[in-house]
């Protein structure tokens, strides 16, 4: 337990370091985009290759991708229901800002450190399904609701085709199923680069942390976060008690289901001319809540 608390405390300390360095002027707001690009396009893909390459994927584990996708769809439906009385703007906002799991920048560093290669493999499979929702699906549906026109699949496909982590997920899983080994030189290089992912991901969260609470918006924030984590509890209990996987796989799924909202959501909200400040506040509070829950889960389950 002490080792888990120490590691988790180090992650929290790195987030706080990012917050402190930004407050001190060491990092500027635009530096978050630079860190994000490094994590999403370099260290995260490397961590995926390093931990998942060469590991055999049992056919029944492919169903985990459906859990990531299904959870996102449920959140979209709940978001639509929450915003039903506020017109197109609010329906689109709630549907976009409730679903999606921040796997790569938040959950993966925890599963990588505490649950090893199995945790990373399950995270990758889960994120394949999750990506369809958080990297294009929810945005496409929200855009259609706000504009009053049909859903554009081309936009979703375009977003996914530009997502380096998603493409690496697909590559690693495909090579695994085809029993084609990843070249040793690539894996060795990925090992070195991937080791930096946990530190940079946590630092990035701290640098990008932004919280502005306005009294008139507190009701919406509380309502959305309550729905978010209430469903997470239901799904986590179902996965832990009903799925026929070993404890490591089920523990990984439980941690993933309590991940915060996808980090790309505020950007998508800005594209729809939505309330970016409210979106950032919900996203940042979700990170705080998920950190606390993840630490408790690690101590309880491991």
C-alpha cells in the first residue's frame, strides 16, 4: 500500500509542479499545446508500442473495445437528456462535454506504472472503442444537433485518420492478431521514449489545468459531474462482478471507467462556438475527482 501511495503521490506532485510552474511564469498558456503535441504524437504512441507490442491478445479481450465505445454512447444519450430543456445549444454542449475517457493523457500513466503490460494492453483496446466517441463521434453528433442537419461520418473518419494514438492502437492490435512481430529496433526505441510518457502527461495536465467557477454555472457543472460519476460507478461494478476476466483486467477496466472527460473536448467545444470556460471547468474538476478516485481504487484493488 505504501508503494502505491508513494507512486500516486508522485503523480499528483508532478501535476502540482505543472500548476506551480505555470503560475510562476515558467510555462505560458501556449506551452500546453506544445506539451500536448509531444505527449499525443510522440511519447504516448511510443508507450503503446513498448508495452503492447508482442503481447498475445486473446479473442475475448477484443470485446473490451466495445466497452469503451458503449460507455461513450451512454454518456452521449445522458448528455442529450440533460440538455433537452435548453434548446439546441445546450443539448449539443451537454452531449459533447459528458462522454469520452481521457485514457492516453490520464489513465494510461497509472495503468502503465501499476498494472504493467497487461494494464497497457487493456487500456489500448478500451481506447480503440473510446476513440470513436471522443475523437470525432460526439463532436459530429453535437454539430449536427446544433446545425439541425444530418450527421457527417466523413468528419469522424477524418478526425480518426489524423489521430496518431488511434492509428498506433490499430497497428499494434492488427500486428498482434496477425502474429506479425514488431521490429526489435523499433520496440527498443519505443521503450526509451515511452518511459517519458507518464511524467510528461502529468506535467501537461498541471500546465493546462484551468478552473473558473461562476455561481450561475455551478448547477450545470454539478449536474453533469454527478451524472458522469454515477454512471461510472454502475459500469465499474458491472465490469468487476460480471465480466469473466482475471483481476488485473477487471481492475484496469474499473480505473479506465473513472477516467476524466477527454482532453480534446474543450477544443471541440470552441469549434462549435460553445461555452469554452464552462467546458474547461468541467474538464478540470473531472481531473481532480478522477485523481482522488484512482488513488483510492489502486489502494483498494491492488
